[in-house]
């Protein structure tokens, strides 16, 4: 679909420095449904069938050594992303290369032999969204957009406003008005405009699609709408990092949270690319999707054996995952079924238990989305769908400080005493 936007493409020289290709190894856009190709541009839907467009590549030779020589950020994988070679020299957030924690205590508690937590709370704005935004910023520059925008369930808004501040772009981001206070603070502190909409995320997203077609939104880069093919590629870096941090091995099983489903589909794409490039051994792996029961359209379709997702109205404390009509839901179903994984959901009470379990065993404080993945992991182990002897990775995609209310109810000091030994002895007796 050609957009109403009349953004101009800056010359490669201006965008990325002489001799460098502004989109690196990307060779075009390709329709996920019918394979129709088109040139790289701010487009997101196929002109033939309205299917989603994704980036096609012409990868050269990529070696583990080349990657290892790169910076400790997603830019070590720049030869696998739609960005120029010199991307790391720009004023950007340089997200990624977050820790992969060997979670021995949690593994023991759950009865697993080998478990790692990929902890993306360590990104610049404390969620995995910095990865996707970093790629979208490059595309926005190349297409000459002056304003960075998005529809967000919370984390994306903060990642966009922070990245815009650093890149010298305007920002105007849209969220459901009833988000957690910390998400609102984080999305507004970096400057730019933050607009709360009286409605669900799906209402916000519909509104943004309208805005793109209006002259008001002209020359705006909506990272998850008209820049979505570029944005989505950022999630592949989670797959690359996990494999590299495991010693260039794909885990046997991985549990990933699902909102729109973009992250899960791109992690699968990342693993497949590593196999195709000969960077890892070609072994089967299982992908598991995790949702909160109060917004579980993908899990419901999976359990019912359906290919079509029936949209829902979200009602859960896992607000970052509260997308009732997930764009990539059907692809999540395909991947879970093709790899022998599953999509499962947990109640809000189980989300809170998941947050507490991860904190108590591994010292990692997850936001509600992390409570969802840990809760689902526990459920999958209990029902025998996760093999306890196989290597497992679970994702924590955001920081617990952003969703304090989920666990604040029972949080208080063990005792409040006068500063004296006697008072302390009495208190702990
Ligand atoms: C913390 C967190 N984890 C996971 C997701 C899911 O991302 P996706 O929409 O790519 O499925 C989101 C989306 O907003 C998020 O904020
Ligand atoms: Zn198509």
C-alpha cells in the first residue's frame, strides 16, 4: 500500500556517509503472504494482497569473529540488520547485549536441568523496546521523517521519546490513558508530546492508522505502523544474542511474551537466519508464546485449534501485553505449531507469583510481562510440555520498577523499630 506520506528519501551520502548503503544488507521489502517484492520505503502492507511487508536481505559472508569484534550492543549484528555499517557512530541509544543469566535456583525450584533468563530490563529505557526503536530511528532518518511516533502499551512510548531526544527528532506518542504511572512518567520525561487516549491499545492503534493518512501525520515515522518492517527487525537481535551468549547454540526451548506477536515471530526469524548462515548448528527448537489470561486471544486460538484470532477486550494487570487484536497473532500460531511449542496463558494472580518467584530465586525484578513468561514457564513444566532435561531460555522483557503496583500490596518493612539493639532483638524474636 502506498502511503499518503510524501516523505523523500535522503541520498545515501547524506544518510550514511559516502560508500555506505543506508539500509546495509537489506535488498527490499517482501510480502509475508504472497512474496511480492517492492523497493525499500515507508510501506508496511502489500499492494497486491494487503499482507504485512518484511525486510528481504542479501547477506554477504558473516562470521562469528566479525560479530565478536563489534560493540557490546545490537550494532555488533549490523551486517544482519537494515542499517548502515557506521550506525554505531551515530548519537543513538546503543541498546542490547543484555545479560543472559544462568538461573540455577529457579531451575532447581521448577525441576529443570538448564535454564537461562534473558534479562532485557537492562536496556536504556528498561525494556526490549529500545532494540526495535533503534532500527526504526535509522529508517526514519533515511526517509526524511522529522517526527517519531507510535501507538504504545507503555514501554514503546518511553523508548521512542528517549530515542527521539538523543537523535534530535521531534516525538509525539500515543498511549491508552489508564497506563501505570511509571510508564507515563518515563514516556514524558524525555520531552516530546505524550497523548493519552480514552480507550484500549487497539483504539490507539486504529487512531494512529487514521493519523498516518491525514496531513497532520505527514512526514511522521510511526515506528510500529509505517516503519513496522524496519522496527520489527530489532527483535531478531534477541535471537542472535541468546545464541551467541550460549556459545553459538540455539536453545532447545524458549518462552516469549506475546502482545502483537512481533517479537516472537522475529526471534524465530533470527534463529532461522543464524542456521542459514551456518553460524549455529541446525537443530530443532521449540517456541512457546506466553499471554495473560485477561488478554489471551492467541492462546485461546491455539487451544481451540483455530488459525484465525478472535479479538478480545483486554482486562489484565499485564498492560504492556494488552493487545486485543494482535497483528502477528496468526504467525505466532504457525511458529508454535511448526516447532512443537505451544501458546499458554496465566491468571493475574499467577503473573504476580511469577514476578515474586523470579525475584526470590534469581534476584531479578521483572515487570508484569516477565511475570507472564515465568508463570507460563511454570505451567508448561507442570503439564509436561517443557522437557525438564532440555536447555530452556525464558525472556524478561521489562523492569519491575515500571509496574510496582503489581507487587506493592504486600510490600512493607519486616519491622519498624527504634535504632537500638534491644528493639531489634525484640522485633526478630
Ligand atoms: C515488556 C514487553 N514485553 C513484551 C511485549 C510484546 O511485544 P510484541 O508486541 O512484539 O508481541 C511488549 C509489547 O509492548 C512489552 O512492552
Ligand atoms: Zn502480498
